[in-house]
């Protein structure tokens, strides 16, 4: 037993406290990591290494667990004597006497600070890339607003000319017709702004929503582009499928996929441009399939399409962030997966969402 105890103490960061949390033992690894001497630690409350950022609720849960004679496991943020932040995977074990009463607690830890800091660095990079993607999307959306407004503005200009003409000729019937037409054109333009505003409204909280609503929102935003490029959208959608996540971000995924298909149709001079969107339920998962007939991706590039800054487009029309962001959104905001495969005619994406229980 002594050999086992020595092995634990030599390979881990170990401390003991009494039932009130007063330190009764620390091993050499504990002293080395937290930069206190044993004399500075023994007899002190264990909160001497507590990090001020740690929520009080965490400690409430900890004490409730160990006072109920259960083992508590957690990743804990601590603070050394010199002010260094330390992350430890911590296991706290209540030790019972012959009467089954707690007489001390043993905490065994190992240092994961490097792993946590690396993870935070990756998360920060992802945030920057995500922001860059949103800015690229903003530019794309503003171009789409201009595109959507071009024809209505031309029609409105003509309608106002006819409205003035009917007023001068005192033709009340024609005046009313052109007046109503003007109002409808302005309403349509206002709805366009509403669609784009909804898309860019910050939305942090996850929610339950109908999958087809996000599909409809993306198609509204790109309606004019789809018409002008003669892109045919085919649907096979179940209308009652709900997913849990951030609706605006799923709309961004669909916008990225559709824009990629549009660019591929143009780049490869596809005459009959078809996109198929299908949703279904299978094996307790919800699926969204997106398929185009733009000839797919070359084999040597196939495995790289989700890499950040990788693009097959000309530098002026592609940032290489679109599919990378799609992957991040599906995995982080929906806890799902996005898969891709070349088909006979094009590229197919399959998005897999957990079913809401």
C-alpha cells in the first residue's frame, strides 16, 4: 500500500485536507507547481490556491458532492503564488473511518494548463476567422441588397413618372393603379431590408426552430440571384423537423453552399443549373442533404475543402472561409456533422443534426 501511495504522490499533484478544508498534506509536485513552501500551505484553507474567476456555484457543487461521501471530478482553474493561472484535472476523494464518517479528503490532480491554453488559442483563432467570414458575408449581402433593389428601383422610377402623368391628365383610375404599384414596390424593398437585417441581428442563444424556416430565409435573401442565374431549386422537405441551435448561423451555412454552387456553375459554364435540398429523419438523427450538378471537386482537392483560407475560386471572388465556417457552425452551434462526397454530376453535402428529445 505504501508503494502504491508513493507512486501516486510521485506522478501526480496531491494534497489532503481535513473535513473543514484545512490543508494537512501536500506533496513535492504540489509545492513546485503552486510556488508555496510546505510551511506556507499546511494549516491554511485550501482556497489559498483558488482562482478568483471560478464561480462560487462550482465550490457549492464540490462540497455537496464530497460531503455526501461521493467522489468529485472536475477541471479546476487555480492560481499560483506568483499569479500564474493553472488548470488541473482534479479528483477529490472522501476518506472514511471505521464508522463510515469522513475524516479527510484527498485531492489528486494532473496539470493540463498547456492543453487548455492551446485550446483557447485555437478558439481565439476561430473567433477571428469567424469574424472575417461575417465581414465577407456582409459584403456579399450588401451586394445582394443592391442586386435585389436594382430592378424595383427602375420600376419605381417608371411608376412615379406614370403617376405624375395620370395626375396631370386627371385620370383617377390610372393614378390609383400606379399609386398602389408604388406602394407594393416599396413594401417589397422594405421586406428585402428586413430579411437582411434579420440575418445580421446578433443571435447568441441556441433555440429550437423549424429547419425549413432557415432554408426559406436563405432562399429569400438569394431570390434575385437565383432568378437571374436561372438556378433551379428542387425540394424534398419534411416541414415539421425541428433542430436546436442558432437559426441565423444555419442560414449562413446555406447561403455559403448556394453561393459556392452559383460560382461553380459560372466557372464551369453549366447550362442546366440544379440544386436539390432534402430533409429527412433517420435513426434518431435529422438530415439535411444539399446537392448540386456543378461537376464536383477534383480528387486532389477533395479532402482540403474545409480548410481555412483554401479556395478553388479566383482570389477576387473567394476568401476560402465559407466551408470552414460551415463546419465550425454545424459542429459548435448544432453539435452535428457536415460530410461531403462527389456524385455523378456534382457535390453533395450531408448535414447531420441530433434529434431533439
